[in-house]
C-alpha cells in the first residue's frame, strides 16, 4: 500500500517536473519574442501606423461637417487628379513633344536600358525575381526620362517631380565634385588647411531657414550686398527670383552651398584613410598625379562615395525649407519640390491630395534608392 | 505633522502678503476730448471740442473678467496684431481679462482656425480673420452667433458702422457673427507731386495706369540717385496678393451693378474666366510687372507699401493702408505727396453671352463715369473678430467685450489713422470727421482725397463683393493664386492660365455641389431667385 502510494507520488512528481520543463522550454523559446514586442509596438506605432493612416488619407477626401469633420473614401481620385487631372501640370509638368535633342537622349537611355536588360537575361545569374525587378526598373527609368525630356523641351514646363529630380541629381553631382575637390585640397598639407577644414564645415551648421534668408538677400539685386556689382553690369533692375530658371538656380546654389561640407567631411575621412602603400607603389611605377587619382585613390574611396551619395540622395528628395523660404515655391510654381507641394496642399486642407503626393514621393525615393543600391552601390562595393 | 502645519501657515502668510501688494482699487476718471464734427463742404471742417469725464473703472467692485484669459489667433503682425497687442493691457486694466494674441503666417491662418475648431482642440477662444472665410466656420457651427450681444451693446454704436461692413462683412444669413475692426477696399495710389509735375491726371483706366507707370519707371523718384519704379503691386504667391487680379478683371466683367457678380455666371455657376475680359485682365496685370521692382513677384503687401512710402513707386494698388502709412513721419518720405483714387476702370466690358469685349455705352455700362466702367473691389472685407462657439461662456463674454472695446469709436477712431495697425476706416463717423485725420498728420486736402477715394468705392453701385461661398479660400487662395502666379512667372500662357482656373474652380464646384454653391453665391450677391 505504502509502495503504491510512493510510486503514485513519484509519477506525479515526474509529471510536474515534465510540465515545468515544458513550460520553461516554451518560455525560453518565446522569451525573445516577448521581450521584442514592446519595441515592435513602438515601431508600429511610430512608423507603420502613420504610413497606413496616410495611405488611407491619400485615398480619401476631408470634409468639414457640423460639429467636426468626416473622411470620405474616394478611391484613387487623389492619384488620378495628380497624374491625369487638374493637378497634372503642377505635379508632372506641361508635357510636350520632345525636341530632337530630347528624342536623342530618350532613345539613348532606353537603348542602354534594353541592352543592359538583354545582357542580364542572357547571363548565368539571371533569376525570375532579378528579371522582374530589372524590367520594372527599365520601365520606370524610361518613363522618368520621357517625363524629363518632354517637360524640359521648348514649350514644356517641369512640374514638381522633375524639379525635385533636378534638385537631387544636379545638386548632388555638384556637391560631390566640390566636396571631393575641397577634400583633395585639404589633404595637400597646404598652409592653413586646418583652419579651412573648420571654415568649409560652417555652412552645414547653419539652419536651412537661415541659409534661405541669406540667399534671399544675396540674390536681391536691388538691396543685397552684390547690388553695386549688379548695377555696374546693368542688371540692377533684373531679379533672379522673377525668372523660373534663375529661381531654381538660386535654390540649387543655396542647397549646394549648404550640403557640400557634408560631402567634404566624409570624403576627407575616406581620403585620409586610404592605403598609402598603393600610392607609393604607383609613384615608384612612374604614375602621374591624375593616374594615381583615377586608378588608385578613386577606387579606394568609391564605397564611401556611393554611401554618402545615397544618404544625400534620400535627404535631397525631401527638400522643402530652402524653396519655401527663399522663393515661396515661386515664381509661380517654378521652384516647388514635391515635399513643398505636399506641404502647400496640406495647408489648403486637402489632406488626401497632400498624402497622395507624399506617397508618390515615397515610391520615387524607394525606387531610386533601391535601383541605386542594386545597380550601382553593390557593384562598386563588390569590386 | 508639526512641520506640515508650519508649511501651511507659511504659505497662507505668503499668499496674504502677495494679495496685499496689489494696487488698491481706486476710481479713475479720465478726461477725454470728444470731437463733434459737421462737414459743411468737402474741404471745410467745423470742429467743436467738449470735455467730458469718462469713468473707466467702476471700482471698488471686482472687475468683471478678473482671472479670465482670452486667446486670440490672428496673423503675424505687425499690422492687425499690433493694435490688439497694444490695447490688450488697457482692456486688462479695465476688465481684468488678459488678452493673449497668438500669430501665424497669413497663409496658415484660415486652416489653423478651421482645424483648431474642427478637431475639437479649441486652443483659441477668438479669432481676427477675413470675414469672407466665415461661411466655412459658421456652417459647421464653430462660430458664436453675436447678434444678441451686439443688439444689447450700446457702446459699440453698431449703426455708426458703414452698412456694407455691418450688413455684409459681419453678417451671414441675417445673423451677426463678426465684429468689424477694419474696412477694406482696393484703391489706386499715386504720387501727387510727380503726376502734377509731369502733367498727368490720376489714372482713370488701366491704360492710363500703364502709361503713367511706363513714364516714371526707371526715373529717380525720391532723389537718392537710384532708378525707381512706375508701379508697385504685391504679386507674391501664398500671400495677400491674389486679390489684385480681380481689380483688373472685374472692371471688364462686372458692369451692371453689384448683384451681377464677377466670379461666376449666376445662371449656372460657370467660372467667368474663359473670355476676352479675363484674358485682357491677365495681360494688363502682367504688363504692370514691366514697370515694377525686379523682384515684384516675390513681394508681399508689406514690401510694396514700404517701397511706396520710401518714395520708390509712382503708382500702387493696395488697400487703405498706404494712405495712413504715408503720414508716418518716421518711415514715410511721401507725406502730403500721396493721392488715392477709385481703382481704374475700362472703356470696354464683357458681353456675357458672347464672351467678347464690347465698348461701354449706356446699355452695357449703366454705372460708367465719363465712359469708364469702374468696379471697386471690396477685397477681403476687413479684418474682423469672431468667437469660438466652444469656448467657455465667461471667456466668450470677455472676448466679445474685447472686440466691442476695439470697435468702439474711442479706440477705432484712433487706430484707423495709424498706418502700422493695418486698420482702415469702416465707421460713418470716421469718414465724416476729417479732423481725426488732420490730427493724425494728414492735410485737410489729403484727408479728403484719401477718404473720398474710399467713399467713392463704398458708394459705387458697381462695387465688387468678394467671394463668400463655401471653401472660397480654395477657389481664390489655391487655384486662382497658383494659376495667376504661374502665368506671371511666364510658366504658362494666358489661355493655359484661364483654363487652369476654369478647370480648378469647376472641380471644386462639382465636389461641393453645383446647386448649393450657386445658391450660396446668389445669396452673397443679394440676388433673388
């Protein structure tokens, strides 16, 4: 009887032990998930939730009714308005038949894209996903090129998409070249190079609103500091900001002035950390300065260059402060970027339209970013 | 426990001491000069001064709004916010209510007010804004009906407010929702000395305006050796400039009286922009830029006013502000050199049926003066105070008392003569009492000229009423402003501009309902269906 009782107790103990072990094993398995959930919730709340809400907003109209407001589902009406409706000219621009040069550029780009695509499809690395991605990229790049050439041809007018692309690509190209030039100069151990390192960094420390006001004064031919020069040149009664391209140039110069230091400081660090042995070896082999730069220095700083360009590109697509303060998006809508258009649309309480523009910007930045990473950066860093 | 008791006793003593430090309530009697004026002829002013004692503090009783704070939202000053901020402390001394004036840029004011009330945030108790926007605030029930308060308020002297501002700007659907603080009309300003020297008459038509502007453009107009400008008109996008194109267009579109309207066809709500008159208006407006400052497309009204008062412009189109800014001895070099006249008109007007311009005659222009059709534009309607219906009742009372105080002749008769306030005359007594203006620094002739221009506009049977249909801010502040600024920048042609406005306005009308928008438009024009 006693032996039977003891054996039952032992069994119960074993069951409890097994249960406990099962529980602790389960707890060990799920602990990671449990601990990560608060972070996931915070990320969802701060990032995904606004994205979903703004997606819904972009598919709706806001209406003020008695006692509050209502958000009515409107399908793709806001996107239709931007791409095919009354906002098309504002958003995409005035599309005309491209000029002969425009056609040449378009055909060259499309031919290059198709050649690259065929090359990929024939290669051994070809996969379904890769092919699909490249076909989509070819289509989108071709469309963007068509938009660029047909809005920049005589009689056309660039909309906010094209203006933003110009700000990004022209601005970043200039910033990179100037930043690299200044960085190369600073590494030459010239007298005062330490002082200039600090001076070159100053524009980046100034708030963009301050930069915009400063350039507003600089471009004022009537009251600005360059007034005597403008008057001497007989341009006292002309204005940068009255001409669409003058105003765009003013915005780009301001942006280049402010962000060149960022390129400069990163490229300076890259130049200073490059392997001296390779340069010395090239010198021993009789390479001149240009050959050293082109064949030794540039390949070494390319990975850093592609990263810094990617960071600036993502940031530059969101340009808003400079055109808003410097020109208020004008004259007309000449200097309006996509972000500024979204802001102005939001300000007029068209929340749906504003969200639709923001989503179009998100698509554009994501596409350009992914294409850049896949087609440029990966190749450069793999070399 | 003992320490807590000591702490409590200490706090009570401190509070008692602080209370004792406050000023003892003593009755204040202020001697105020009341000017009673009777105008015999336009230039002759008869003045009788009477000293009366006004008791401003009914002490020793408690102040009626002691401890109450009123948050008032308006646009970034200095104008408009300045008088509110300056008179706030005086009002606090009188009533105990503290006035907090919060400012936002002009292009954010409309939506800031709307979103504050619509989202139930209600962080502002009252607003000073454009009365043309009131329809968007009244329909959803956000604005307080002030009719009973106004009727019970003798001090506001409601009947002294000019009928247009009292019955149109302040009233919606027969009820009063705003208190006028300002009277707004567009006028043409000119340099009297320059025109006299050159033998020009003040501009009667837009062609005259352009001729005078072309003559003076590039000449030194203020003696500083630098070339100056023939015309200065604010043309900045997203600012207070989008009303000016209507001055040009209305003089050719509206010729048969106020109820004809200038924005839409009263039969079907079709925008009146796809016609020869609007095209001509765009061309004239653009031509003024040739004689303006180089960065005119980026100038707000504050900039063009400064240019005019610093003697750099021969002509300008503006609200009443230039008239009073010109007499400020600290900033103006054109004191007694500034003339004002009803906005120029046209000798050709639109045939609504054909969309073509036809010459003015008795039939086409029944209100023409010397063969010129003038259509003075009551743009904006004058800054006015409205109260948030969701505010605390006591705060609403305090807000109303403040607006009433600002509107009462004792305050407003002074404020409308000060340029930096941005307030222009809107009371009958302010037009009749020239002495106010002489006292502020105008010569009797200049006062008559300035007030005469406003009176001529106000009395015109062909006055243009500003758009006051639901979402008028989208029609004008977004669609019209964007298209016209693109045209001025040379980005689009006149035809493209007209089409863009037409399509944009039609889109809003369709979205909000054609019939309801048409009814609202007809109601504002006073047209009986």
